[in-house]
């Protein structure tokens, strides 16, 4: 008999795509999709079970179907429908607790894959240039999705200690982008004008949504010889882009805001519909974040198809032209930078860049 895979968060596009992909694997016999609301998209031959992972009923679903592999994708920064930030946090944290409790009691579950985020490292001025999986954050995230991800990973580590017989794989994804990306940063980059923090040009990393599906599929398999499908892995495309480079490629002008007005920036973004632009997201726009992905290749055996630059290019094409042609915007930025050089040479104020 083949594997029975349960996937949470299938009402979201990413979850739906993964369900359709994993059921094509020859070793998979049955796929169970779970969410609190019915998906608007097709799930292929998968069976959909309407269940809220915040409720104990999820345990009955695991038992009824004899699930052996759980892929937990219902950890996200954006709400699905009504409920806002409160509902998102409850699903992320309380939902994960209930799901792990059900997995702990299940005699059939042997593999758990959890979608996490590189936001667990936070963003601070004295951060290392590159984070490894074992690098402790300078300061833990204090709110928003980043804090949820930290709590989720804490519960997952506790589960792994209590059930050492279960292979546990935590995938820390960099900012996910692509034509159908659904994240606070994707919403921010889709604004006609990008508010930025004056004096900062952070380095950013992206992972393409197609690569996300593929690495999730690999993590849900039995490991190939020479690989190990358990542990914690950073997942990102090669290379980095600065925020100014992103704005040029999008053709979207930036509006620098002085640091004391950082609260206003967050409020303005939330008003514009960027739902989880918490102070942690603002810090990302100041200090950025870059991670090392050697373990992803060497231990998990995954090689991304898209680099960070290629991922962003595909995202930019899907968003259409910005207010300004990229060439015009790039020329204007270069002229402004050149006009500041004489001031800097006379001891005037220089624009500083956030670390990491």
C-alpha cells in the first residue's frame, strides 16, 4: 500500500498546488486535504475534509484515514477571508498545537513536514551577513507572523522530542514570490508606490513558489540514499537583491520615510491592505535578511530551479508595468545618487545602509 498524506491549508493556492502535485507521486496512494473553508480551486483526486485544525476533531481525521504523512502548510501571514490578524495567529499557533497533539497520539503518523519562515531569525542592525540554521537571532521577533513562526517551531521541537520515531522536517522559506504569491511582502511589492525607511536599502532573498512545491514534495518522501529528510532547512534561491533594485525592476517609485515615522509606515501599509506589516516586517525593510542554503542541497538534496533574481523577474512580469518604465526609474535614481556625492565629499550626511 502507498502513503496516505494529509495536507493542511489547502484552501490557499499554495496548498492546492501542493495537493495536486503530491498525488501524482507513484508512492502516494491517498491525499487528504484539510481546511476550515472549502477551496475555490480544484484538488484533483484528493479528498477534501472540512475541519478546523484549531479543534480536536483533527485527531479523528488522522485516525479515520490512517494518515502516515502530515504536511502542515497552514502557517501563514495573511488571512483567508474574514477574521484578520487574530484569526491568523490562532490558526498558526493554536492550530499547530492541536495538530501536533493529534499527531503525537496517532500510531500511524511517521513523517511530519512543517512550513516555516526565515523570519524566525528576525532583522536587526548587528545581524550576521548570512544566517545558518544554527545561528541564534540577535533578538527574537516581537510580533506578527515572525513571532508566530518562532512559536510554531518551538512546539514542533517539543513534538520531535516526544515522538523521536517520527521524521520531522521544518522548511524555513525565504520570502515566497511568483505569479500567484500570497504574502505580506508580495502585497507590499504590488503597491503602486513603495514606502521605504529613509537611509536603508536592505538585502532580500526570494524563493519561487514552484520551488516551494518541489521541496515540499521531496521533504514528504522517504529520503534518497545519501540524503536525510528530517531536520531544519533554509530554503531560498541563490543570490540577493536590494530593495532599490526591486523597485527599479518593478518600475515602482519609492517614498523614503524618516525612521521616527516608522509606525506611520506600518499603519499606511495596513490601510493599503498589506495585512501583516507588523514592526517585524518594517525591520526587514531596514536591515534585510540573507540565509545560507548549503544544508538544503547537501542534506535534503534539493536544488532550486530559480535564483532570487529569476524569481523576482517572474513575479515582476506577473504584476505588469509600474508607474514608471524601469529604465527611466533607474536613471532617475542614479542621477539623485550622483547629486549627493559632492555633499558627502564635503562631510555632509551620508546615506547608510542596514546590515544583513
